[in-house]
């Protein structure tokens, strides 16, 4: 950044105004001009004093919880309206909008006594004291100016009086820093704002030339342009870059939708604003935005939570053995290590697959596992988890698929006594080898309290390991400490989470856990998944399907996350800044929601084609986010149905889709496809069944980007279908045509089991102009389809065609 230019053969410095500088550049800039000035002038709010809240109005939502506000029935909105009304009346009367607190309360609440107004003013000042802290970079600047024998003044647009603002400054600043302040100027006392003559008043009062003042403030207009035009060496303090501003805006949306009490009965806090403003260079790269601004605050909060939990358990006399469950607990482990400087605990290779494989002791254990995994698409994965050979698994799966009731048949075959014996025998061997591994790697001894650390959710791994560790290694207890701990029965007995039911409602947590595959990949160690253990307790790994390019991206994010934790540790070490843990953990919750439903464009594109290894079998995995283009295709075909649609894709397509998806998950709305839009395209369809024509009118519903989806049931055989597009359109574009089994229609399994029948369509009196854009040659222009469904099939089917009207018939 070019701050000044130096004339050749001269010590004179030429200043170019206006100047915008970052907080990291303040000291350097001041050093360049300090010999030319006598006074350091500072704006107050968001320059010298920062608030823990995001907006000034947030202070009022804290204020309305004060005793005096509650006793008088005054709300934050009433306080805001009272100020606006008082400023309008003042302007009408004398042409100035500058008011003070007493005028606001007397005018807004005319029935109040003087004593009540005094109490309200004191309550508001106390609320500001709770919200404000001194910004370290500016405190440092004040110290430097004082050492150079410069006078220091504060110039503020505020309804606080000089006496009130001095009290606030004295409460927020270190004592020696407060004593450095020579004068305080408030617009409410002067009667003019900084944009309307206040600086002229300051110059007159100080009897000093304008170019002898260095002024710094966060408002580019009134703190830089206007005073610079008067000759003051004025600088605009740039708090945030564009990406940080976008992040804060989206974070605000996620926060207020997640917690409906925000801006109703609670303020909106964001204590990281001050930290983000101290950065020396903008956060522009996607790994910086994702790692520093998103995963940084989340993992900082989780590490703080773990630090407090471990300390509490130590004080209680527990013999702690902390195990971070790889792969997903890798980043939490590194976060804790970075925060505390202590690698407390061991990283152990225990996956959900390995824990489950070791847990099959009785038929009930197998039934419990089958009951939560009964989908034909997962039969191979289930057989792997049950440690059946490929030959046995193929035989069972073939028999089950051939049955009219595949799931019931599959379960029946698995629960055969000979198959159960195989499962129990292999689980016993697996369990023995796993326990040897944990005993050696985790240094677990009898009487230990074993703490499992993971991202969490419902704690399957903890549940299946608890009895094994009790029986095999005689541990005292097995506790779980998770990022997210869902509301399962008896969770309080052995589990806690940074986000858990003690303060977070069930709908929010279900919303969080609905699709965190990308989150888990970023937290993971990136190496192979453990699938077995040798007889001497050594882990055996599967081949990872994650690419080197994805690992490099994850590593870059993780490094930025740890950089944030180091910066936060330094920033909050300042005794002036209160890093209240309740705010930190709530911000972690809101950030998880933001990154899931309201990602920035750089985040969306960075995660394209990320693969997620499910950690539940030796081969399971899927592409977590294929990219926006794939999601646009889903939207064209299905519309906004919230099934099998990645929130990143919805956000990329339209903010309204992201808002709808979040509201659907957050509030549990019961919506069907008919509720999305009232628009319909009514199309004539002729069905020929046994040479008998049946004409029907079917409604096509809008999906996305001008497309419509038309579907109707089809019989197994003997049917011909004609859709008379020519009756309505001169031109239309056809996107897709599919046949889908009824049980898969608009379900998670639809994409996997739908059949593309575009090549089986017969086009009548319609000409393809390219890219499936058709011109109807007459009103008889139509699309015909002859269903080809096996006669022995037991399923019912739907035919769906997706099209976009381009030109309608005259």
C-alpha cells in the first residue's frame, strides 16, 4: 500500500487524501506523519472502542433485559423508535439531528418521571460498558502518540454526553491509556455531527491548524473525506475486506434463522470482528476463507470445550485416557494441541466400521444393526460390516433381490443360525485384536476413564465400544466428548458436546447433522480407513479413494484453521477483551449452519467433486458434492424437494432455495410439491391401453430455470403414451425422460434407481433444432413412449418428462 511519497532532496512529505489503511498499518502510517502533527484524534466506536455485538442496536436487546426496562415494559424496538422520532423532531425544530439520551427518553416516553429517565440512562450506559472493549491496535497507537508527546482527543458522533462517554472510556480502557486522553468531543454536546461542522468546532476550541491533527476513524465519509478537505491528516480505518463483509452478512442470516430470539430478546454477538480486522492481508483464497473464517472459529470453540472438560474431569480425580478417533478427530486433535501447547491424548485408528465389527456378541446385536440399515442399496455394505465372505454375501444378496420383499428376505437369511455363528466367531477374533491395539496404542489400563473425542452425532462407536472396554480391559467408564451430541436416550450419563441438548433444541441439531460429509472430510486425517487388526494388534487399512488433490486442499484448510486458533489465542489473551465462552460456542453453532446452508461462492467451487469416505465399510464412499452444475440438473428434474439435494447446490442456484431448505429443516415444515408453486402447465396425454384411447389432462409443475416436470403412473405392459405438446407450444426444450419405481420416486434412492428413457422416445411432428430444442410442426406435435417393463415385475412405476416451454401457440 502506498501511504506517502517522498520528494527528492526534501524532507517534506506529501499526503494523498483520502487514505484508507488497515489496522495492521496504523502504527507505520502514524510514524510517517508524527513529526508533522501535534494531536492524535480518534473516532470512538468501531475505532477506539469496539462492541462484542455486530450492530449498535444489539446493545438495546441486552438493555431490554435490565430491571428498569422490564419494570417499565420498554423494549429494544421502542428504544430504537424513540431515538428516530426524537431526531426527526429535532431536525424539524432547529435543523439538527443531534440529540442526547435524556432527550430520547423524555420525548419517546413522555409520561416518565425524571428519576425514571435517570435510571434508564444509567442502565443504557451500563449496557454499553458490558458490550464495549478497547481495540488493542488503537490502544497501542495511543501509547506511541503519548510517548511522542502528542495530545490525544476523541471525536465521536454519539448521543452520549462528554461526561457519559468519558465514563465509558474509563471503564473500557486501561487506566494509563485513559489518562492519556486530553479532550473528548461529542456531537450531542456540540450540536453538530462530524459531517456537519464538528471538526470546525474542534479546531476552534483547540486553536490549532488543521494540518497539525492526525485523525483516524472507521467512517470513510465523516472520518476521512470531510476532515481531509479541511486540511486534517485524516485516515479511514478499513475494518474488513469484501470477503469478510460477505461472510459476516451470511453469518448474520444463519444466526437469526437458527436462533429466533436474536433481535427479539437477545443481541447478536460476533466477538471475532475485532480479530478479523487485525489481519495484515486480506483473506482472498478459498482455503483461507474456509479454514480461517469458518473452521477456525468452530475448532477454536471445540478445543476450548475440550480444555474445560478435561480440566473438570482431572479435578474430579479421574484417571484420564483421551482417545481421538481417527479419521475425523484429526483436526480437533490438532486444534487442541495448538490451543494448549499440549498433545494431551492419543490418536487411535478406530473407525465406525471397526467398532461395529467388534460388537457382535448376540443375535440382538445383529438385529439392532440390521434395523437401522435395511436398504437394498446397502446390502453389499452390510455384508462387509458383518464380515461375510464375498461368496456368501453374493448368494444372500441374490436370493434377497429375487424375493418380492428383498429387505425382509435379506434379514431372514442373515439371521440364519449358521450365518450368525460365522458373524459371532469373526467378531470375537476382531474384538480380541482391537482390544490389544487399544491397550497398546492408547495405554489403557484397568480403572481408567476413557474419553472418546470425535465429531459425534449419536455416538455409535462409543455405544458399541463401552461394553467391550468394560469387559475386556476393565476400564472404569467410557465417556464421549463431541462437537455435536444428539439427544439420544440417557445421553447425559456418558456424553457431552460443544453443541448438545443442554442448550440447543433438537430441530437445530438434526438440521446440523443432516449433511456434514464435507465437514467431516475437512476434519479428517486424510489417510486410509482402518478395517481390521492383526493378531499382534496392528491396524489394517483399506485403500483410500480420496485423491491427492483433495488431500492437498484439506491440508491447506487445516493449516488456516490452526493459524486462526493461534491468532485467537493471542487476541483474547488481552485482558481488555472478554472472550465469553457462551458466545464462542453459540458462534460455532451458527457458523456450522452458515457454512452448510449459506456458503460463499469460493467455498462452493473449492469443494467441487470432493469425495467422502463413509468410514462404515471397507469400500463405502461417495462424491459428497459433485458441483453446482449437477445440482442445477437435480433442480430442473425434481424442483425444490429437499431430497438428495446438496445445500451448496441450492445456495449456488438461488438464495431463496437455500433459505427455503434451511427453514424446512430448521422448523420441520410439512411441505409437498404442490405447495412450492401455484403455477401449472396443463397438458393433454393420450394413453392407449389394449387399443383403447384414454385422454387425460395432467398438470406439469414448475421446477427451476423455466422447466416443468410432468409425471404420471404407467402400467406394466400393453400401454402407449402420447404427450400432445403441439397443442400448447410452438417451441419447447426437453431436458430428460425417466422411469422411476414408485418406492424410489422423490426419495434419496431416486437418482440411483431411475432409468433414462430419452433414447426410447418417439418424436412425432416435432423437429429437433439442436440441444433438444424442438419446433412443433403442427398441433399434433407429440412425444410418444412405449413402456418396456418386465411382466414379472412387482413394482409400480412413474414416467417423468422434464421440459421447458419456449414459445406458446398463438
